[in-house]
C-alpha cells in the first residue's frame, strides 16, 4: 500500500514490497526525512509498535481558534453573517471537517449540519461552530488499530443507517455507514466511516505504517 499527499507519502507492506518498490522510490527521489515508529503525517500524530497503531489529532484540535463575536453581535442570532464572518465560519467548518474525517468521527453529524449552512450562515451558526470546537477540545481522543492476525482470514463488517428529511433545511436526508476490517482473533479496525447528505460527504480512512517527506 502506498499513499501520497503532495510531497508526503505513507506506505505499509512486507519486506519484499520495501525492497522492490520503496527502494526504487528512494533511489529516484531525494527523501528529506523518514520515520516509522512515532511521527506526524499531514497533521496526524501516529505511533506504531508491535501491538498496533494509534492515531490522534489532539494537538491539531488545540491549535484551532474559535470565531470571535462581540456580545452585542451574539444577541442577534438570526442575522446573516457579514463577509468576514462567512470566511471565518467556512474556515472553521473545514478545520472541524478535517478532524471528523480522520479521527473524531463523533463530530461527523455536527459537521454535516454545519456544512449545510456553508453558503449563507447566520450568527447562530457561528455560535454552533464554536460550540462544536469546544466539544472537540473537551476531551482527547485516540484511534487504535490493533493487529488482526492472518491477512488471508480478514473479513469486512458493515453497519449503515439513514434518516429521512432530518437535516436543518427540512428536506435533505442524512445517511451513514462504517466499514470494519475484522481479524480471526476478534480484533477489528475502522477503515471507512461516512456521514453524508445530498450535498456533502464526510469520510474517515486510515491505514498507517511509515511516513516520509
């Protein structure tokens, strides 16, 4: 497996994959930094050991800033945001989406609702976005991917659900599903989680091993 984001890449595989594929990449490109135990990859803090892999974005969530509103402005909750507030709202929703996409799936529905307001947010939507950020900062979260045993005996387990016309606009529907990779030893790893409506899709996908820049 080989993943690439701009000039950062992440790979995982057996020794033969490293010697045949990764060695060729190292020969053709100048690799500035390599890590395989504790490292940060595109804002994700990853720790790998013989028991499994953990992933978190706790430092990232702490770095996010809420949108500042004056007390007077906060009383006019149904007023449409000004241009500066719209920019700040969209930025914060995007940052919260990055959290929910990778490690904070508990925020997925909140971010989905906020994304429905992205075109014409009101002051009350800014307040809700700040509330969602406080929720993200309230606790630290870590995703754990344990060893699953023999890869030839893996299986996929899928759960899904949906609700009709439950989004803020009164007619859009939301649905979601999660896919787990399950090993013969009973351990499981979340490999994909999606919460979506007609206009937006929030995904989580993780498979981590070694990071290079």
